């Protein structure tokens, strides 16, 4: 596994809203350590996320202190999507943990060529086991699937020691026939014919 390093700096936790330009506030906790308030350079954080994604496992460096963990939660502004807070959970690499891993389904274009389609039921799976054995993202190739085939945990091809926290019969996707909706043209009733002559007026009595 590639070693990803995230540098953080100590931050004094106060009741006031964090407003330090160019930094994102964060909290580090877990693995027997007390929760620590830190700050991360926004540019470095965005670069790391763009390359490795939100589910990256990483080494957190604060001065000479270096510990292993993963990003537990990212809070964003609802309108601008700007990152406003990060939660980082520390873990021992030899301990079992639960992590939610996103699923990417590859090969949907190949299904369309044979009039099939993928119906995604669940695009994330919670996995239990050693963090070193867990991928950041799970890729599933559905190109060779047939009609009525289902995508289950076995299709993820993970290490045998990793287990799903979902139900054993959980279905993450189903292959169905490709339905083409035909456009039905509405019949428009012809407009009444216009007459040039005005209707005769009855004579007054």
C-alpha cells in the first residue's frame, strides 16, 4: 500500500468559529489517544483528496509524531461544497476495523450493446477486517454479466479475511433488460374550419 502522509499542525480549540485563512480545522482521535484539535493546509488537503480520494488510508504527521489512520468524515458547506471540518480516526494496523468502501461498477456500456442494463441497489459496502487489506475503492466489472445476474459481496474479490457487515444475501446490483421508452405522438383534433361569412341575424319583430 502506498504511504500517504498528511501533515497537520496543532490548533487551539476555542468556542469561537475557526476562521484561519488557508487552513481546514480537524480532529484526530482513536487508538487509545485523546482527541486532538489540529489544522490542515487547505491546498495540501485538496490535492491529496483529488489524487487518493476520501477513503484513503494515511499517516498523520504532527511535528515528530506520526500515526496511522483514515478519514472518518468530511463536513462541507451545503452550497459551496467547501470543506469546513475533517474527522480523522487513528487505528492500529494489526487491529480489525469497520470501514465503508464505495463501489464503482465498470462495464455498463458493454451491457447496453446486448440490450441489458445495471440497476444499482447499493453503491457502498461496510467491510470488517485489517485496514491494510482494504482497498480505497472497490471496482466490479459487470461487462460479462447476464440477465437476472446479481452483484454480491463475492464479486468484490477481496481478501478472504475481509468480511461484510451487511447481510450475507445483500444484493448491490441487478442486471435487467434494457427498456427503451417509445415516444407516443398525441393525436391533435383538427381545428374547426373558419367561415368568411357572418352568421345571419334574425330580423327584429
